[in-house]
């Protein structure tokens, strides 16, 4: 089968794609996309990659805070046990 024939499926799909590219619907889609991007820019949104990176940093910071809180609690308990014991002569 010859794909360059005017009645071939590839020729039909090519003509359909060209017609869609020139249609008012395509212009409306481009305008809507541009409007959405402009609105997103004004909202000061972040990219998914940046969000994922910051989420990883936050998770690491939260884990470190939990570790430090446990260390502080252990040191406070140790300090309390030293102050509760009688002083040695």
C-alpha cells in the first residue's frame, strides 16, 4: 500500500492534523493554556521538581528535629537524676 496516495490512512491523518492546527479550537486551546500559565505564574507556584526537593528537605529536617528532641529529653532526664541524688562529701 502506498502511503503517499491521497486516500491512504496516513494522508487522511496528516490532513486531519493540519485542519486541527488551523481550527479555531486550536487557537482557543493555545489561548487557554497561555492564560492558565500566566495565572499560575502570578500565584507564585513552584514546579513539581522543586516541590519534591523541598519535601525531601522538610522530611530530613523533621527527622533531625525528632532526633534532637530525643537527645534533649535524655540529657534532661540525666541532669534531673544527678540533681535528685544526694551530693557526695
